[in-house]
C-alpha cells in the first residue's frame, strides 16, 4: 500500500458524506418528499428478495428501518472510499462513478409516486458536491507518477486544510438544513391544523364565471398552480406565534399586531386576480384566488394616518420591500392583510402567515409576502426594491387579454372551432373582448362573469370557422373605462407589457 492511500481513502469518504449531507439538506430546506437517503433505502428494500427481507426483519424487529438506512449509507460511503483510492490512478473513474450513483439515486427518488422536482433537486446538488469536493480533496495528493506516492509537506498540509474546510462547511449545511427542515415541518403542521374564522371558506365561484371551454385557464387558480415570484432563495418560515406586524411612520399611534389580533377582527373575503408586472403578453404570471384577511384601511385608521403621507412602505421578513400608494390601501378596493388563500392558511411560498393583497396593482408594488412592517411615509422619501432597479413607482395593472385556446403552434381540426382565454383589468372591469381571425373583422366574444367589484379576470370565448392551412388569432380587450388595449407592443420594463396577444396555429 502506498502511503497516499489513507489520504485518498479519507478524501473519498469525506466527499461521499459531504454529498449526502448537501443532498439531504436541499430536500429538507425545500420541504420535499423522499430525501435521497430514504429513497435509496426504499429501493434496496423493494429489490431485496422477499425471503431474505423477511428473515432480516424477523431478526432485527423494530430496528429494520434505521438499519436499512444505516446499511445503505455504509455501503455508499465504502463505495466512495474506494472511489477516492482509485482517483489518482484512474482520473475519469470518480466522475463516472458519481454520475452512476446519482443516476441510481435519481431513479430511486423518481420511482416513488409522490416525488416532485424538488425531491430530485437533492440528487443534483449531491452530485455537484461529489464532483467539486472530490476534485478539491484529491488534487493536492500525489499521483501515481509522483515520488512513490508518499505524501510530504506541503501536500499534506494542503489536503488537511481542505478536508477541514469541507468538514466544517458540510457540518454547517447539515445543521442549518435540518433546523430549517424541522421548522418548516412544524409550520406545515400548524397550517394544516389551523381553523381560521372564515365565513365563506373556500369561496363559491360566481355563477357563469366558467364558460366550459376546455383549455381556458380555470377561473379559480388552485394554490398549487398559482404562479410564484419572489427574490427569496428559500421562503421565510415564520410560525404564526412569532409573527408580528409593526405599523409606524407618519401615524398618530404605532401599532404592533399579532396573528391572533388579526384573527379576532372581522375578516374580509374577496376574489382578487393577482398579476406580475413581468408577465409578457400571453404569459401566465397571473392567477385568481379567494382571499381572506383584514382590511388595511381599518388598521391604518386605528393607527391614525397623519396628513401629508402618500405612501406605505411594506417590508417582508426577508427584507424585500415595496412602496404602495396610500390611496390604494384606503379607498374602496378592499386592500387586505391576507391570511388565507382559497380558504386555507396561505401556503408558505405565498407568504404565510400574512401577506398583502391589493386589487388593481401589480404584485411588485403591493403584494408583500411574509409581511412584517408597514411604514406610513411619502413617495419622495423612499425607494423600494424594484423601483431602485428601474421599475416604475406606481404599478397599476394594465388591461390585458390572453388566448388560451388554441395554443401557439397547435394543430386543430378544420371546421367550427371554439377559441377562448382570459382578460383582466382589475378593479376597472372588462367590458368587451374581441377576437380576430387571419386579419378579418373583429368579433365580439362571449364573456364569463367576473367576481364582485370587478377585481378578477374573466373568461372569454368565441368560435371560428377554420379552413385547412395556417391561421392567426388575435385578441384585444376593452375595459369599463372605455379604454381598448393598444396594439403597440412594449416591454414589461418599466410598467408592464402592452400589445395584443397573437397565436399562430394550423388546421388540417
Ligand atoms: N417578500 C416578498 N414579497 C413579494 C415579492 C418578493 O420578491 N418578496 N414579489 C412580489 C411580486 S413581484 C409578485 S408578482 C407577487 C407574487 O406573488 P405570488 O408569488 O404569491 O404569486 O409577490 C410580491 N410579493
Ligand atoms: Mo411581480
């Protein structure tokens, strides 16, 4: 045995462990099902011949699961140790082996029915860790051509420094990952068990809001399907007991509200369509949900807004902020501190425990998730996250319409064909939607019902007669202020995209 062998073995072992820890931490933090360790253990369980498995279980009783996990880990770590020993002799071997092991891991995860993309993310992170850490640790060690493979200073020092750093960093990641995972688990339990004092619960969908055309976005967006936009790498996880909202700035009385304070007030419940300013024409960064929460204007009235104020700076637990026109929070549009989405406590990703929902404004100036601070102020005294980055100060939602059927590039049958989609002008309301086939005359679409106060999108539908060949469908909406969407296409920056949505498709 060459004297470098123990070092290489150590490098392999440490690499193996580091990858398992980063992979598992990723899954903890993302709160995904089926971490890599358990998934591979399940794979081993399922492919162990029944008689052997039965015999083993009868021997070890209740310990079968911990032993299965430990056994899987020991085999993996032994393999990784061997990979380390081979690393300098066969330079390609480590990467190939890590790749194959990751493939097995991926298979183990994806074969389980309740796995998600997040479950697989752990494997990807683990593989990257293996490849990077494996190189880092073996690089300082002598290769086969070097002086009989003995490890002299400074190679030894370099190796030990790197190994120490890897050990400390991975231990840190593991501890943080498991803490974050545990906190998230606790919050998910608390969300599941919460009984909010909601009168209308999940809210009933207004009659006639759905036109029954297959392919149009469902009028109510399920929380799972609702678009997600934020700057948080991992969402803040805030148990409701720890949540607190400070209301301060240009007010007569500073307020500090707890979650229980909020729930003891009368809750407003309302359908509101939320949209992102970065939504391209035809894009899907928009969703409609039934929200429940406390009216912001009641909270502001209690605090007593001083004259001269025209803005409210909202800050999230993760430091993100936005400035909202005071008038939009105090007028009749029922801006709310929302605690529920579609009748359930807000999902963590959508701002649990409390977020702001303001009908008619884009999310980046209004819809703060994980909201913890409201400062009544003046626009000329503040700059917020997105306005600092070139987006406009005020963010009213622009009147827009989208074609959902047909999809771009779709091939449909010749003859009569139902087209449709959605249109929105939150808090103004959609008056009319028109569609145009192949540059012909504009035809008026059928409209579905909107939610109360016109704070929601509407579905639209129409029918066209299709000949064989390529076709183009265009849509435009007119809102209740009488404004018809301009055909001029503008970029989403700085205040939202304008222009008509157009879809090219063909009929055969
Ligand atoms: N804390 C926080 N809140 C935020 C954001 C953010 O980055 N951080 N993004 C905003 C933007 S740009 C939009 S469009 C909406 C999106 O809300 P959703 O992810 O629940 O759909 O949240 C808003 N609230
Ligand atoms: Mo957004």
